[in-house]
C-alpha cells in the first residue's frame, strides 16, 4: 500500500504494508535514523516522535494510522545547518548524553514538555520522562539539562 | 485463530456502520484497530496478527464525549484525554486510572475501547475503574445497537459476535457519588499494576455510605467487582478503617493469580493498603500526584 506522510514539513510517499511500525518507515524508507529501536514494544521511549501535538512511541504506531497528522522527528527540531535546539545544547552541556541511544527520544519528550510547561520543576521533568529509559546517565544530568534548557528558552523569549 | 499468509492489510472505516459491515463480512480474519498499542505487540505475546485490521480512527462519532448524566465517552478517547475528562467527582477514579497507566507516549494513543477490547490484558487500568463507575457499553453490530453492562460484556469478551464494536461507554455521575483509584507497581510509574483498586461510593448528607461499588484489577485473570467489600463499606462514613476492612473482605473473596511480578498471596495481601489509598483519593483531584 502507498501512504502519504508529512515528516518534518516534507511530504513523503512510501509503499509499505499498513501495519509496518512508523519507526521502521522513518529509519528504513526515509533514512531518518535519529529515532532508535530500543525495545520495539513501547517501553523505552528511544523511538519517540511527535504526531500532531503529542509524543508517540513510533515502534508501536502502524504507519496506516500516521497519515492524518504531521510527524516531527529529532531531525526536525533544529535546521540542518543551524545551531542545535536549546534542549540538545543543554543535554550536551550538562552531560546528559553518554552513549546517545536514548537521546533522540529524550529530546522529543523534553521539547514537548517545555512547550506545554515553560517553567517545570524537577519533579514534573521526572514525571514527563517516565516513558524514556536511559541506561547510562542515571537521569540526574538529563533533569538538570531540562531545567537549564527551560531557563534558556524563557530567556530567549 | 487465523494464519497470516500475507502481511496484514489496514482498511480505514469512515463510519460505525462501515466498520461493522467490513468486520461482519471478514469474520475471524479481521479485527478493529484503535491506538494499536496492544495489537502491535501481538507477536511478542505469541499471538498471530489477523489478516485485516479495520482502523476506527477516522470515525468522528467514536471520538465524541457528550452528555452530562450519563457522560458518554467515545471508544477512541485516549488515556490522556480521559485523565483530563471534564465532569463531576464521580469520574475521579477513571481520571486517576487513566493518568497512572503506562507512559505519556502510550497514553497519548491508547484508547478506552482498546483497553476494554484487549483480550487477555489482565492489568488493564481503565477496566476496574469503569466497573466501579457502573459503566454501560454502547455496542454496534450487524443487528444494530445495544447497551450492555460492562460486567456482562467482560463475562464473554472472548466470544463476542463478529462485526461488533464498542462505540462508547456511558458513565452515570450522580452528584452524591465520589470515586478513587489506586494501583501498586514494583517501581514508581510506567509499569503494569500488581493489583489495582477502584472505589465508588454514594454518601448521605452526614457522610454515611449508602451504596458502594468496588472493583479489583490485576488480581484475578479478569478485573471483577467485589460484593463483600462493597457490603463492608456501607453504613458508615468512608474512612481508613472501613476501607481496610473492605480490602480484607476483597482479599478473602478473590482467587489471586501468580505471575513473575508477584505471587498470588502478595496481590491480595496488599489490598487493604490499596483500598485505603483509593478511599483517600475518592473525591479528590489527585491526578497529579505519583502512582
Ligand atoms: C509498554 C506498554 C505498557 C502499557 N501499560 C499499560 C498499563 O499499565 N495500564 C493500561 O491500562 N494500559 C497500558 N498500556 C496500554 C494498553 O495497550 C492500552 O491501554 C489498551 O489496552 C490498548 O488500547 P489501544 O487503543 O492501543 O488498542 P488496540 O491495540 O488498537 O486494540 C486492542 C484490542 O481491542 C480491540 N479494539 C480496539 N478498539 C475497539 C473497539 N472500539 N471495539 C471493540 N474492540 C476494539 C482490538 O481489536 C484489539 O483486540 C500499555 C501499553 C504499552 C505499549
Ligand atoms: S523502541 Fe519504541 S519504546 Fe522502545
Ligand atoms: S545516554 Fe546511553 S541510554 Fe541514555
């Protein structure tokens, strides 16, 4: 089946079975390899992307139901040649990136959080991250990065 | 169960009648598709996919939330939307159950209808909350529409007629009604519940509980009402003491299942504590506190 998707503002057409996970389409058909396949069962958040105005686990989303709303991935949060997004910058700055496997998902979740709540406390950051597993950092540095990015974004406004 | 020879096909229905028509025609070779968070893990559970999925996402009627008493919640309402559902305190247990289930990325797509329709999903959080709220389901099938008690639906969930879908849940919301939900997980949030408890009570002006509905999830293979626990709550104001006594009564009437996460005895041993927590939350908007 042929499906039309809007990904990071571009129209894309793919020819795959309808139950193919969106994650496989992004990685294998569209060469967008930011989102990672950590668990493939909705538990780790490494595959987090945005569909319309909400974050979703793309490993569990059949491509057939991803056609009605725009999709954005980590590749779309900053312009290809531009500076990093403040969330990405803060993750690097605060030591929130080690192996990097969880990072694309962390970025998507944190961007989503900071849009909804520009001034979160550490507890709301932790709650927002309940679906994103990191095996390296112990989370503290990611929480710090979120608070620091929030401050940077507030200042920029 | 059918054997899949080709990769499953997805058809988008544009109305309830179209979905019902296709599902009836295709019989065992087809199933509804809502958020897909259960269906997409079928192979991990060792269950084959069916040949055709009928996607319900483009049926506007299934997304609607209407009415004031009962509040009628469309089957495609997501856990995230349910956590923020408008309406009186009678609905608190459902809001709390939706908020504490799974993770944001899953709550944003998983639906009410999918939670009820997921056969074999022992730990579903919405189901016990809906049982305590005395939800009735609006069903559509080849012979038209019907409304049934959720209890009756669950009793033969594994043998529902081909072509039937859940359209909505009707939730009665008497103003005297308060409800609360509590679940226990090994770590904090984002896990399946070892046991879960939903309590819904009607109280007289002096606080005396005149009627109670209690449901326990994840303890037996299917969430259930607990009549002995309900009786234990009637006749006195809701308190930690009455809630614990009701929890003990529920523990005595349940036959707990054992699993990798917990042995059976443990699931019932934690019930008094969970009953107390659910009672504390009844009538309080504690959706933002931890699991
Ligand atoms: C890692 C993970 C953890 C989770 N943890 C929890 C948890 O702790 N608690 C919890 O409650 N949920 C949890 N969930 C979410 C759970 O999958 C959903 O709650 C729900 O059971 C499925 O909803 P869905 O819309 O995705 O359904 P789908 O996967 O689309 O469908 C589920 C089943 O219901 C049927 N169905 C769907 N809609 C209808 C309808 N309208 N009428 C009739 N049948 C229908 C389908 O045919 C299928 O058999 C978790 C999910 C994941 C991935
Ligand atoms: S790969 Fe999707 S949640 Fe782990
Ligand atoms: S940095 Fe390695 S998993 Fe998070």
